[in-house]
């Protein structure tokens, strides 16, 4: 399983407000049943056409809400040791979008 995880600072009090647009720009769909201002779960749409192993899930939750630090996890079923996986590309794109 490929997993990329990091702690970053965000500009805002609600993770859902801060992360919705960058996640949508990457083609990920925020799950409204699980997501809240304090936690965000986003994944590829079931109808995206990607193999199950390449479908990415992103989870963000507060590490420390007072200092606006959150933990982001990007994961898929792809092998962790393989370079250039979709999981790695999504993680890198999130970091480049300012969500470091």
C-alpha cells in the first residue's frame, strides 16, 4: 500500500473550506457523509475508470487546531516501493498547491 503522510499548516479554521477546492482540482470527490470542518475525506469517484489499485484516498484531520496544523494522508493500493505511482503524484501535487 502506498502512503504519503505529512503535517502542514493551513490558512483557515475549517479544513473542509481550505481543502475542498484543491482536492476537486485533482479530480477527487469530498465525501459529505464523513467530512466536516474538522476532518476531510476525499477519494476518486467510483466511476472514474481507474483500476481499484490506482484509486487514491485523501484524509485530512487536525493535528493541532489552535496552531492550524493538520495531518494529510494520501494512500492507494499501489506498491509503496514503486516510483511514479498515482498516489505519489497526487501527494506531490497537493504539496505543490501550497498544502505542505
